[in-house]
C-alpha cells in the first residue's frame, strides 16, 4: 500500500484522505487487520516482516531518502515524528506536499526539517507515505517475550541489541546498518522488547508522530501494540 490503510465502509483502502485505521490497543486484536487485508481478495494479506524489510531495505539504498542525498551520510528520513503537529495526519493528494507543521495537517513543499518528510522513494521510483512516522504499522509477526532479543526497558539502540535463534538481527536491520554500526542518529529508529508475560507480542514497525529519534524505517516494537491506540497497518499482495 502506498498509504497506511484507511477505514472506508469497514474496508481497508489505500488513499491519502483520513487518518490511519488504528487497530492497536488491548481491546482490539491483530485479527482486525488480518481480516481487513484478506477481505480485499485472493493473495492479499497483512504485510509480513519479510515484506517490510524488503521495502525499507530498498529505500535505504536510495540517496533521496537521506537528508544529505547520499546513502549513509546524514540521516534517513524519519517522517512525521517530531510531535509538531502533536497528532497523526492524513496524507496529501499531492506527493510534493510532504511537510506538515500546522495543527490543521495541511502539507507544504517546504518548511519543516528535511528528516520530517513524510514520503520515501523506492528504487523503482514509487513513492510510499508514512513508513517511518505518523503511526506505527503492525506486521504479521508474533513472538513470546522470552524469545525476543534481549534489551533493557524502553527503546534501545540497535547497536546494543543482539539477535538470537528466534529472531536474527538481520530480521530487523539490513546488513549495511549492522556492519556500519548505525544507530538512531542515522535515522534507523530503535528497538523495544515486549514486557514479560505469558502471551505472544505482535511486532510493529516504523515510528509514530511523537517518537522523535525512536522513529525510523527500522523501528521494531514488541510492546507498543499492547498499549495505546496508535497502531495502523498496511496490506500487501502475495504474487504466486
């Protein structure tokens, strides 16, 4: 989906208007997103972590997605994550109106810091909105807390996280980020382990509108879906 899913007559639509369809809090379940995607037709599904990684790894290799215009220099575009405005916003009809500063969520071609641009570009030239910020995105992956990579409480730098037999670090970061010890100053985001408990925790990717440098293309959060209504989702299609 070019945009985070929007709820239109109980269907998941990819369109700029409206705020994201939020499915993340302890009173709703991941099944809402799964069912909404599968109802779109044969082959449609809630985006998987593998698909997410394929998309954002591709974006990482495009100079236009870096503040300097050069891969590995400056920071990756973080999207709407500086709490200004302090809320989620719809996208713009015009892909050039990518900076949102006013409380009325009207986009402009300039005016905010470059890293707050709400679009990323794929290597084929396609534009995708709100991958790194605005609302976190649920992906189709769940893991019990004791099998998740160990980290201290709160958002953790990826340089302090090690993968394990259940989830390799390369499931969360591209090899170029691991080899070059990229952290949140490069705009990749941060990792948060799920709180201890006996239930599986669902993974969300990307950041939200008020997470600042914890937001990013690779932000990985096993805790956020359980608390607070701020998780959206995207549907994908599995081509045979």
